[in-house]
C-alpha cells in the first residue's frame, strides 16, 4: 500500500488514500462506493466491460460502466489519467500492472518503501482492457503499430530522396 493523492478535476479538490499496488490487476480501478462518497464525476463508458476474478469467473457485482478522470500525486509526481470504477469492493484504489510497468518503481520488500525513480512521457495513457486484452497489452500493440508506421514513413522519405531525379535539358545554341 502507498499513500497517493487523488484530485477531482472538476473542482480541483483532493483526497489522500491508501492505494494497493497489485501486479495481477490489469488496470487502474477505484471502488464505486469511494468514488460516490468523494464526489468524483463519473463518466459513462460507451461499452461496459466484464470484470473477471482471479479464477477467471465473472465478478458478481457486474460490469465496469464508469470511469473517473483524476490527477494522481505520488512523491512529487503528478499524472492525469482515467480510473475504472468497480462496485462491491473493500479497497479504495488499485494501481495495477499497467501503472507498475509504466513507472517501474523500486520496491524495498523488507521496509515496504516504494520509490519513484522514473517519470516517463507515457504517464496517464489509457489502460482500459479492450476486447479481452488488458489495456497495457493493447497499449503495447498500439505503440508497436505507431513505431512500424514511423519506420514506414522513414523508408518512404529515404526512397523519395534516392528516387529524386533531376531532368537536365541540353540547350543547343
């Protein structure tokens, strides 16, 4: 557990919470009870998503239908992101594998100290599971597609540079 600050964007009002770091969770999630109690503005998803338990069974509380947009503060770091809202939970916030993979914090398992050593540009990207893939898997695929697109563009530019021919006309007087 780490203490983080969560800021409501609509009112720039914040609250400090104990967030669970969980490498088995495939997203960033918040308890619906906590979200409502704190007055976070719920944003309805276009397509609700199923939630599965660790044993792959469907969660009895139902679908993920809402997210909240927040600023997360931790050790002087701030990022703006969306967190999925899930009902029937005892915890307030879970920062799952996508967040952990992005930030790659140093964790001292003896003392429980968590240090943020890296702050990357991709902080705050969307980590929502889509069509059976976790958000971080989808994000990696999108990044690979973007990288492939950039490489194609570079090849095209090189071809254009190489393929440029200058037509020289001989002028006879």
